[in-house]
């Protein structure tokens, strides 16, 4: 059997998990009484269009207006089920860290893991040192590196069986072979960053109404 490798060319920063409209995550917006945003507040948030950090500013304004933002669902059921195939809690974990990225601007995987362990949003029993969050998040990165996408049903069968080849901008080549799987996972943990793609292309970042409720979609990608 041939050893096939996933090749990432680092012209600027290669994408480990590519952004796609199918990766949109939907969050419900409501006040302390459970009511939707007013039309005036929706207009205020959607009118924010600074030259940088537009979606971060919009999330900040939603919170400043007294509303909470909570995970509701995934736009695409294929992607949600792909995540559940890896781990049943992964959709919730990923939704949590994506929203938190727009709030805290934490992007490095070790920092994300540390914050998850501190806040423990899924109320895991961490008393004996089980790395629930790290294990699930790194497994997601591994699956993404080896072929999983948001738009195609993932079977767990790897198109890549050799490993990962990184071609750096200076033409240096780094190869991580799957024979040393722990080193491969450590590389992903230490080099991947959470990022947000173009909102206009992916159709996220605006508050909208549906069935008398208000929502916002957020998107993400992982770079190495």
C-alpha cells in the first residue's frame, strides 16, 4: 500500500481546516427574560462596520446591549454529524471555543485548552486529571489534517496514511509520519491557531430574525 501524505504549502499560513459555509454555527441571542433582540438593537449591531475586527465588535455590542449568546445548532447537519462521529460532545465544545474566540480573541490551541479546563463549560469531572477537552479537540485537528471536511460525510477512512508534509515559505520541508502519532498530535497542538474567514463569503456575522427569535452565525478555520 502506498503511503499518501497531506501536503500543506506555507506561502503565508496553510489551512488545516478550511472555512466553508457548511461550517457556520448558529447562536441564539436573547435577553435575561428570554426575549429576542429589538429591531433597533439588531440595526445597531449590524451597522457596525469597522475596518478591522468587525465581528468581534458586533459580538461585543450584543453583550453590551444586555443580551446573551448561546449555541443553538449547526447550519449543516453533515458537519454536525461528522463532529459527533469523532465525539458526541464535540459540536458543543467547538461551538463554545468559536464563540469565545470572538469574545476573548484567544486563538492558540494550548491557550484554548487551558481556558476550557478552567471554565469547564461541559462540567466534566476533571478531578483525576482526565484531559477531556484536549483529547477531543486534538482528535478533531487530526481528523481534519487527514481528510475530514465540513461538507462531505466523514467515514473515518483516511485518504492520508503516511502523514503530514509542511512546505514552509523558505522552502524548508517538515514531515510528520503517522508512525510517530504522538509527535504528530503534539505538532498540531503547538502550531494550529483558530481563525475566522471572510464573513461576506461565508454568510455569517449578521444578526437575523427567524420565527420571532434572533440569531447570529459564526464561522471559523484552523491554520498551522
